C-alpha cells in the first residue's frame, strides 16, 4: 500500500464554483477539505490514478475497478434514499429522490454499457462479489446514514462526489493527455463534466447548510465521517490496483 503521509507537494485542489477559489471559505467544508489534504493527495499520487492518466494502467486492473465500483454504486444509491428519508424540506427530499432515480435508471445503465467496452458482461457485473474494502466502505456508510442524521448521510457520501470531481477536473487541466486514451478518456470526461461538478457543488453547499449552528461535538462527528470515507476512497484505489479480493 502506498504511504499517505504528508506529501512533498499536494496537488492544487478543485474548489466549488460558488466559493470563488476557496472551498467552503469560512464554512464547515473548508475545515473538512483541510482535514483530508494528505489523504486526497495520496489518492492523486496513487499508481492507479497516475497510470490511468498516462493511459498505462493495465486493462485488468481497470476491469477489477469497474466491477467493484458497480457493486459500490448499488449501495451508494441507498444513501440517496436515506437522504430523502431524513430530509425535512420537500426540495431536498426531491433532490435526493431524483438522484436515486437517475443513478439507478440512467447512470448504472451507462456504467453497464461502458463496462462492455472492457469485455465485462452485465451478468458479470451483477454477480460480482464485493471485495473486503468495498464491503467495509459501503457498510460503514449505510450504518452512518441509517443511525445518524441527514448531516451524517451527507458527510459520508460527500468524499466520493467531491474527490472524483477534483480528480476529473485536475486530470484534464494538468494532464490533458488523459483524453487521448481510446477507453479511459470517457471516464475522465464523465468526472470532468459540468453535470458532475454541479452535483458536487450542491452536496458541498448542503453540507455547509446542515452544519450551521451545530455544537462542536456534532461537527467533530461529521468531520470523522468525512475523514473516514475519504480514507476508504484511498483504500478503494489501492484495492483496485492490487486487485485485492478475498484471500480465502
């Protein structure tokens, strides 16, 4: 596993569009973003992503990632259901309900079509057994969401959205060669899209709204959720690179 101590130089961070260059400036998300700088820098520097950007990542590693990501998404969308359940206002309830519908009926179908380009059949995706890291990650999120507040739901699912948007936008900006690969370019285009960035922006803004006025003990719990799932994001990249399934 690649060491994720403080890097020599962390990559420049993507920031939500409405905050004029500072992630959640003066808000709770600024604190969250700062708390995971080393972890997210470790993701950027992980061989899975550096090789993905250069186009040298082996297809078998990416195929392993695709199958585990599909398993992950099946549980990730349940967080949207929890978000709708725990929201108090109709607008937020509707947004999470729409995300659930879009992910289940549109995004996952696009995922299945993209997987076919790597020779992964729909039956293979559906029969994929979750690897230990995938299982630990999703069960942690679902437990946090089920037992906690809407803030716990958002703090737990936010690192995936936010970090992927950062990874996609920085890859295209700093490593434009990532768009030259016949197969991988589609992945980078997806996570560099305006649609995906808008989703990350919305989730960041919602996190700040939910954090307003909370006592420090509750903010600390939400920060712990955010840091933990950020660590799981790093472990997911590492798992995919090593193709780490069950040993027994």
